C-alpha cells in the first residue's frame, strides 16, 4: 500500500498499463453497475484511455487503498466516471456510473 496517492497523470498511466497487461479485477459492484447503466467494457476502456482524473484520490477506510476516479466521454458521447484502485500487480475496478453534469 502506498502512504500517499499518485499525483498528476501517474494513476492514469498505471491504470492503462494494467489494462494492456490484462491485470484488472472487476468487482461484483462494478459489473452490476455496468449492466444497470447499459455500459460496455469498450466504454470503460475508452474513458480510461482518454479521460482525466478530476478529483483528488480518496483513501478507502476499509482497505487502505487509494481510490481514483477517471471521467470522460464514451464513443457515443455519454459522460461516465470509473472508480478504481491500484494494487502492486493489478488495477481493481470498483464502480462505474453515468455523470449527468
């Protein structure tokens, strides 16, 4: 576990490296929200590659992991947010949701 969150674009770079390596875990909540919001993995990957982390990381009180939120537009111009954390060997996708503003 990191004592401090990654800064700047570092979390996005690590996330995309995990995606390219196939080192990603999808929580049940993430998968449920993907279906509920009628989103696809293509939507998620598009936002992870082209989106931006726009709010500071938050520490998860249960796990101690830093949670990051990346936001962006899908190919059909839907604004979504993806919440994830980074572990030493993988990214964990926590949730995904559509942003209305």
